[in-house]
C-alpha cells in the first residue's frame, strides 16, 4: 500500500497514463489528418468557386463595355447608364464575396487592385456619360472611349486573368501537395508516437528523482528573473548535467545583473547628454511625440513663449504656442507633415513688435517607417530681414539720387545734338550720341533698380482686380510694333478663345510682358518673329508665353537668368540690358502667386512662360488699395 502511495509509484502511474495519452493522441492525430485531407479538398472547392466568381465578374465587365459603346452611338444614354450601374452593383457584389474567401496575401492584393481598376473604369464611364449629356461630339466621345476607357477595361481584364491564374495554380498545386503531406505526415507521426512512448517510459523510470527537482527550481528562478529579481541563485546538488545547468544558470543571472547595471548607467548618461545639448541650443526648439504632444523644450523656447518645460510637457502643440499670443501666426505651421517643411513667418506681437522666424519642421521615423517624434526649430531672422530692408532702402535712395542729375545730363546731350546751343561738327556729334546712349543705358538701370526696390519693399501695394489677358497683350503689342517693324521682326499673337479673367495688377503684368518682349527684340534679327500666346490650364491658371526664334540662351544660363545682374551673352554689348528686368518680373509674379520659367535651344529660340491665377468667379471689382493676396510682398 505504501509503495502505491509513494512518489515513485505515483510517477510510474503518471508515466503509464502518459503512454496511454500518447496512444490516444496518435489515434486522434490520424483522425485529424483525415480531417485535414477533407479540409484541403474543401479548400480546392473554394478555389473552383473563386474561378466561377471571376468568370461572373468578366461577364459583367464585358457587358458594361458593350453598354458604354452603345451609349456613344445611341440617343438615349440614360438606358445604358441604368444598365451599367446595375452591372456595377453585380460586379462589386461578386468581388466582395471573392474578397471574403481569400486567405493568401498576394491574392488579397490582386482583388484589391481589381476593385481599384474597376472603380477607375466606372469613373471613366460616368465621365463619358456626362460628356454625352453635355452634347459632346461623336468624334470626341469615340476618342475618349477608345483612348481612355478601353485601356482601363483591358487593365481590369488583365487583373482578373492574373487572379484566375493564381487560383488555377493553387487548385492543382494544393491537390498534389496535400496528398504528399498527408502521406509523409502519417508515416512520420506513426514513428514519432511510438518512439516518444518508449523514450518517455524509460526516462521517467530512470531519472524522475534527478530531473524534476532541479528543473522545478530553475523554473521558479526564471519566474523570479522575469519579475526583475536578478539576485536569486539555483542550489547545486549534483555534479551531472543538471548540476552544470544550475552553475551556468547562476553565471548567466550574474552577468545579466552586471549588464543591466552597466546598460542603465550608459543609457542614463546618454539621455542626460542629449537633454543638456537640447536645452543649451540658442534657437527656440521643441520636440513632439507621435500624437503631437510636447516631450521636451529648451530654455530659448521657454523665454520666447513665456512658459516652462514642466507646464509644456504633455500639452498639445497648439495649446503651448497659444500661451503667449502666437496662436494666430504659428497655427499655420505644418506640424503634422510627414516630410521636412520650412517656411519664413512674420509675427506682429504686442510685446515684441514685428519679428520674423524661419520655422523648420523635421519628422523622425523609426526603421519601420512609423513616425516617432517631430522636431520644430524657430530661427529668429528678424535682423536679416532688417538688413534686407536697409539694403532695399539704400538702393532706392541711391537710384533716386541718380535720377535727377541723369535726367539733366540726357536733356543736355539732347540739346547739344539738336544744335540748340550752336552748330557742332560730326566728331562732336558722335561723342554726344555716345554720351546719350550710355546715359540711356544708365537711366534704364536706375529705372530697373527703382522698380526692384519698389517690388521688394514690404510697403508695395498691388492694385488687384479681374484683368483681361487679351487687353494686356494688345497694349504690349501696340507699344512694340513700331520698334519691331523698324528692325524687321514680326510680332504675332495666339490667344485661346474665351480666356478667363485673371486676378492681377494690370500695370505690373504689362510691365512684365514689355520686359520679355524687349528682351526678345534684343536677341532676334531681321526676318525673325516673336509670338505672344495664352491658354487656360487645369489648375485654375492662365499660362502666357513669349516665344522667339532668335539666338537662344546657353543651357548653363537657364537657371541663372532670373537672378539679379545676370546678363546672357549672345548680342552686342550696346543691346544688353541691366540684368534686373527678369529678377523684377520674378518678384512680381511671385506676388501674384504665379511663377515664371524659361525653355531655350541655341540657334532655335527661347520661350518664357509665366502663370497667373484665374479671377474668383470672374468678378470685375477692384479691392482696396491696401489689399493684397497672401504672398504679394517679397
């Protein structure tokens, strides 16, 4: 009786029970393999059903294509619109049923692409329907159907065929693979189960006393380590493998404890270094977490926003910048951006006056492309702006000072050349003509400097209104036709009919056109032509172009010609300008929320393009004198 109740006897009973359990598990495994085989067969059936659904989707798609073609030629588009939408619902219903049965990731991507391509195909049909209803011509409808809808239809068919091929491949592959797996698994499991039963019986009989005690102790020590206790040791009772395991376990826990202490110390040291560096940066800086809440600010940020790090940490970015009245200007910061963002911002603060900041936002991502935190730095560029204003004022002052004596010089030279103060000989007239030409060039330089300083000044006022592009072009052509005729250059225009009005300062835009045409005349010769064209774009803009077939611009100058004082070689020195006209034109168009660029080929000609925004609702009203759109000042 005592033996029956002893630990060894109980372990023996447990061992016998385990052997029985293994036998039961073996039988259950055979039963499970049978079920697996049936499940695989069911999966094959699923592939077959999937192929049928793909065929249904192809049928719907082909009928939809037929409806689209009939819509082009039939006078009752509503009937085919109704039929198309019903087929669309059928297609999407079958697609959703197919989506619910897919388990493979590559097929999941295929079915998603099918839906995306199909929705694009339907969208193009609805565009075709709108064109038909709006009275588009048969040629335009046919062209749209052939060049837009047909390629999209082919793309959906290709995607469906890829999914069908994948299902067919899986259908036959799984059948053979399943049969082989089941056969091998049956043999392997038979062997493993009998082997495990014999080994388990032998091990439990031979090593039950030596095995369970140390293993139990090591298990308890592992639980203790998981809870953070690195000082617990395993008691070594034997010198066999289990004793060696206990010794190695104790050594491992000691090394883990030492490593934890050294690692924590290094991490804390690096954290303190980073904290000190950020806090000592002279420019205001803050760091946001992935939810845009403040995690760290430096002392400069605290001084600028009149806050403390304790008060800022954990607060949302907008709440922090609102504490010192900066919410208005700084609320435009793109702090949620996923790419680097930078912008110069003007702040008119009651306590600090007018300040300028260059704000830089840098998102930081983890290796898994997940946004980790955001760094925002505020660079104070107020002094740079003041220096720029001083430079602009200085140029304007000098230009004004030059203007009066230069005018007197030109008037005097003109009086001398017209014999108002007495007759002059040919040599004297040649000298006076040279003085007049040099004075005129200097006068153009002064005028361009004055225009540039006016454009760059923060006080410049643009008289924006709804302006006719045709009127601007006509005024420009009227001014330059006599000069062009004199040098044998043909001035032409090509304006798109029914051009929308643009929102612009008419005088400034005429100035830009005059400058571009004047430059074109300098680089063209007798028999050449200059073309002024304009057309509306899809971005609510009007694109204007001044094109000539003159000498062209060297490639190395294309990125420089809009900089100040840059002169392109290619014409006589006397014909060259001041190098300021294009820089002024660029500033004017920037104030109009447009842009200007150049394309050119040597010995072929140049094309200067610039854009202007379309006037809102075609309104003809002119804003107040001090009104200007955002970006109107440089």
